């Protein structure tokens, strides 16, 4: 009897007794897990007891402040999600943003406009 024949018989046995094989594998897995847990429990050092019989607690390695963002600095302005609506701009509000195009280079603007109008009129059939 060769190894291949023995292997094929084992596969045939497992296929015919699938539920029993699953139960055996599950039981072996549970026993192995229990052995691992027991080994880990034995490796953990025992806690020292105080005179009152309570376990000595070590301070936490992380403080509660580590879990929260620090407050926003004072020099950063708060976020303004909306502004007061205006009906229009006053002359003082618009003055920094407005320059009259005709104060400087009025001749340049007139020439560019005249060239654009002449070109448009020449292309009209």
C-alpha cells in the first residue's frame, strides 16, 4: 500500500464522514486555543497587592487631552459662514476697486472700440 493510495483512502473517509471530521477539527482547534490562553496567562506577571487587598494601578499611558484637538489659537478669526446682504454699494465701498477707464488712455479705448465696430460692420453682408 503506497502513500498515494493511503491518501486517497483518507480523502474518501473524510468525504463520507464530513460532519464527524468537522466536529473533530473543531474540537482540536478549541483545545489548541485553550492551551494558548493558558500559556499566556502563565506568562503574565502577577499584580502586587496593597495592604488593603486592592491591586496597585499604574497611571494611564495616555492622557485624555491626547484624544482631542487643541483649541483654536486666538489670532485666527472665526469662520463667517454668511454675511449681511447689501442692497447696493456705497461710493466709499466701491472707490478702492474702481478705476475709470476714460481717465487714462481714453484714446486707446476709443481706437480699440472703433476697430472692433468697423471689423464687425465690414463682415456683415
